[in-house]
């Protein structure tokens, strides 16, 4: 991989976003709000692990004529007329997803990753069933047992975790819990675990106890598409993903499953949990899936992983402690308690100089979840913007400097702004 220096700012490479004339004329207030968001993106280092930058083609599909089309149902089985174009868009998205991931069946209608997980449960489970999933403190999503979420109210969850000594998933614990609990389903996947999931091992455990295997792959499905992460598709009964994050598409959910479960999954999405799909979002998903099938996207995913490894190394040099000693993905989860601050304070200090990251609870963390002891970072956006491993040293240095500054540092904020403005998205 070619290593390049961090880009430098040039005024003509990042022109300000301009609202379309129709929007400026009809609703100047919203036009101003969107301009503010565009300026925020242009002037900040976006290290939020769950975000990315969609291409102009994806954005064009989102604003296209399918934005207000009602197409309740599935292609060829709509409850409204005039759906020929909607059918064509959805069939393209489905076919592209199936081919990209080698899946028997894809459903591209879920509005979000959460509704996609809801549909997976609805297809496989009944209220009261037992489910084994990564505990919330160790990196599980709200949809794997939080009492604030439908999952924790409808199903009986048992959480597995990571080993204290190395931060890796304790597969022996998973197996022991599965044998004792006899769950109807096992969920593999995390929102903050930086290493690859051993899908084959989880499949073997699920088979031992006669459980379904659900892969929660929202964070890493884009890496799978580019060949930078192992695929859960050959092992999982249902794969739950999203089309934003590392797939660089519109915000939305995605389901992949075996042929045997196709009808159950489709019925779980519609009519059980959703009405008509957002067809402009489906069209934009089709665009993103086509982009993800290119050699350029594969190179992007490899660069994102290389950048994350370089960032983890750089942050360690700044006094943070990366979990598991590093990463295999675009994620870096790190302990900031050695700097004498909480994750929440780290988030605040970085945001004050436009370095955007998120606080994160850590395994065995004694701090309250609202404060936490960790931060979670991702390299999706900065890699899309053209940064490579040499630039990660500077990103880590600026982040470390922000974490050590109890008050906003004007010079630091300006350096962040220069670095961000000099980075131009590359699709």
C-alpha cells in the first residue's frame, strides 16, 4: 500500500456547499441548517465509528423522484399501482446485495439496523425465547438485551463477554453458557469489538445446542464487501447489517439469509414491522452496493484497516490504551482513564476542537455508563477523505493534544481545521 503524507489545506479544493435554488427560495432556514452541517463536516476530523461519507451518486439517488413514491409490499406484489420503477430499483438492490455477499437472499427494505435486527428476531423467535449475545458492557448493541429496547423486554438474554487478560471474546464461556441456557438463537457481533469475529466457531457452538446463529455485522459488513474482513454469510442463518457505516451508502438496514428463511425474513420486515419502504433509500442502497463491488472500494477497505492500526499505535503513544492491543478492523476502542479523564470528558474535549469521536463503556469498567472510561474511534470517514497511514500519526497527535487540554486550544482547533479542509473525499 502506498503511504502518503497527510494532505495540506488548499482553499479551492473544498468549496462551500450550496443549497439548490428551489430550497433556498422555499425554505432558507433549512438551507442554512444544511449549510451549517456541510461546514461542520468540512472543518472537523470525523472519527465517529458509525459514520461515513456517501458519494454524490448515492446522494443523487436519495434526492431523486422515488423520494415520495409509496410502494408498500415487494416487487410484483405491491399494494399500489405505478410501481414499475420502484420494482426495478429494489430488484437491482437485492440482486447486487446477493451477488456482493454471496447470499441466498437479501432484503433491502429495513429502515435502520435496529429494525433489521427486530425483523431477524421476528423471523426466528417468539416472545420469551432465550437468546445468547455479547453483553452490553462488553460491546453489545441495545438490540441484544437492553431493557430500554424491545429486545430486553420481549426476550430472555444472557450475555457473554471478553477475557479480562487480553480483551478477546471468550469462546469457552460462550460454549458453556450455550450448553446451560439452550438459547433459541445466538447473536455474534459487537459495536466496539476491534477484532475479527470467529464466525465458524460461533456456528459450531450454535449447532451444538440447536440454536440459530444471527450475525450482527452492522459495523463490519462494508469490510466484508471489500474483502478486508471474513464473511459471516457462509455460517449465519441471518446476517444483520446496514448500508451506511463502512458500506458508504444511505442510512438504512440490510438483511441476508439462507433460502430456507427467505419468506420468513421478508414477512418479518413487511408486514410485521414496517409499512411501505423508503424507495429513494432503496435506490441509493443499490448505488452503494454497486460501488462496493469495485476494485477501488476493496482498496478503500484495506486502507481503512491499515489506518485504524496506525491510529491505534499512534494513540498508544499519546497515553491511551487500545483494547486488545490494536485492531483488525476500522474500529479503535481505547481506555482514556490513564490520562485522568472519563470517556465523556474525552469526547467533550475533542469536540471542542472539532475532533469527533465517541465515549464508550469498556469491559469490566467501573465507571457509570454515562461517563465510561473509553472512547471509540473509526477510520471510515478519514479514509474516504483520502488520508493514509502517515496521516494517522498526525491525527493521533492532535487527538492526544486535545485530550490533555482542559480548555479549548485555538491553535489546535485551527490545525484540525486545516487538516480536515485539506482532505477531499475520494470514491
